[in-house]
C-alpha cells in the first residue's frame, strides 16, 4: 500500500501536513514520541477521510530508530512514496551556556535522522522511479544566527543537502524539496525555551503546508514560506554574513541576557 511518512506528526507543521494530506486521500504513517496524540490523530483521520493511518511512537534520536522505523514500514508492506522529514527542534541562548548533550541531540535529530531516513526510503523510490521527499529546513538556514548557532547550522545542512540530492534524483522522477519556513506558530518556541522570541504575525502551520504543496506541484527544489520571509531571504543574500551576524547578534543579545 502506498503511504506518506511524516516525522514529528504529533503537533505543529507535521500535524498540519497529516491533516492536509489525509484530506487528499494519502494513507499515512505518523511518527513522533507522544503515542497518545498519534493514536487520537490516526483515529480521527481514518474516520473522517476513510484512509489508512498507522502510527509509530519512537524517539528518533535513538541510534537504532531509523532502522526500526524502516523495518516496521517494510513489515507492514507500506510503499513510502512521500517522505516528510519534519521532526526537529531548536535552542536559543549563548552557545557556551547551552547544555552540550541537548545540542548534540539536536544535531542528531535535525541532521543525522533526516539523512538516514532519506537514504533508506530514497533507494526504494529509485527502484520505483517515483517519490517525493520534503525536508523541513528554515529561513535560519540562509545565514549564521548568533544565539541559535547550532540550530541554524543544522538547517544550513538540511537546505544544502536537499538541493543537492534534488538535482541527483531529477532523472529518476523523484522530487526533493527544502521547505524553509520562517517563524511559525507552533510549540517550537516553547521547546526551544524561547517564548520571548515569539512574534506577532507568525505564519500558521497550515500556511506553511500550503506553500510546500504548491512547490511540489511546480517541481521546485527549495521554497521559502511567507512573502516577508521570502523578501528577507532575497535581501539577506546580498549582505555579507559579518554584517548579518552583527545586526542579529545585537538584536538578540539583550533578549538572551534577559532570559
Ligand atoms: N515553528 C517555527 O518557527 C519553525 C520555523 C522554521 C522551521 N521549523 C521546523 O519545522 C519543523 C517542525 O517544527 P514545529 O514548528 O512544528 O515544532 P513542534 O510543534 O515543536 O513540533 C515538533 C515535532 O517533532 C517531534 N519530535 C521532537 N523531537 C522528537 C524526537 N526525538 N523523536 C521523534 N519526534 C520528535 C514532536 O513530537 P513529540 O514531542 O511527540 O516527539 C513534534 O511532533 C522542525 O524541523 C523545525 O525546525 C519550525
């Protein structure tokens, strides 16, 4: 059975992807750690849209997690034809003050897990000569970000990696998209202990998903969600990193010291 696998589907952008794609009759495999939320979401989507929704409750930071997930989808006979690598988190503070273990876990989830899942499912997609992979990156991937140093660097990896493999896989009818949202109204800021950085006018997760699906339709390999985020990224590209980091650093230093 064909299915779409979404990591980080228990909330925020991942849940919005699940709801939107269920309405488009995708069968789903939903992954996150919060089992209760996944059970409720699967039950609701199966009932409402008459699709199949399977969940795997898993901590994707665990070393064996991607192998376990892959084996589980193989065992159930799922053909993962859409893979949405969405699970991720950030941290916000002076890097020297952040807990090292948590920073390493972030690299693990945002980068290592994403690469491993892409590799495992891409091979199957290549055999079938079709597939869609959406890697959720960020506008933070376009420049170094003081006080979000590790997070921005993980997302720089995601954007670069995704655009490169998008080109490699063009002849195989496999689309790879780097989805770059700006600030979005989800649990992200609470998890990052950055409630003070929440701002007015953030995008909704539903708007981010809409942008992603239009970009898939037009076969783009990278998309920035939100008009102001797009304009910011275009102007930002003309400025030297030394200037951008100085301005951002100055703006955030006060907020970080107040925390
Ligand atoms: N919100 C923003 O402003 C923003 C902007 C740009 C990019 N993004 C990116 O968008 C993606 C989704 O984030 P979001 O904003 O929707 O945040 P969110 O509401 O905090 O959702 C994060 C999701 O990832 C899952 N997750 C976290 N750690 C996990 C782990 N160890 N194993 C398995 N699943 C895990 C969470 O589920 P459990 O807790 O149940 O495991 C949750 O479903 C992330 O990659 C983030 O970097 C967000």
